[in-house]
């Protein structure tokens, strides 16, 4: 393995970002109130998506993949 360090301009972007450190940097933390608000907003958004259900065409496609025939009236 080559232990020589490349100048920052010659490093891969992800490698360069991983080696940079801010002086006196504190880890990013969100307060409990911010976390709670984010959680509420995410739940509200995904509850709406879950409530929409699965479109009939997807159900039919899944049934065909599983080898089931679609039910009459759908």
C-alpha cells in the first residue's frame, strides 16, 4: 500500500471530504423539540401516502407475477 499523501486537489472528492476537519467542530445535533417536530411531519406525510392504497394495476401485476388470476369485477 502506498503511504504517500496526495495533495488535497488530487484526492478523490469523497476521500478529500473525509480527511477535512473543522477546528473546534462540534457534532451536529438536533434538539428534542426539533426531532419531535420532524417526526410529526414525517408521520403525517407518510400516513397520507399509506392511506392512498395500492393502485389496482399494481395489484393485478403482482397477482400475475405470483401466477394468480385477477378477481372478477376488478
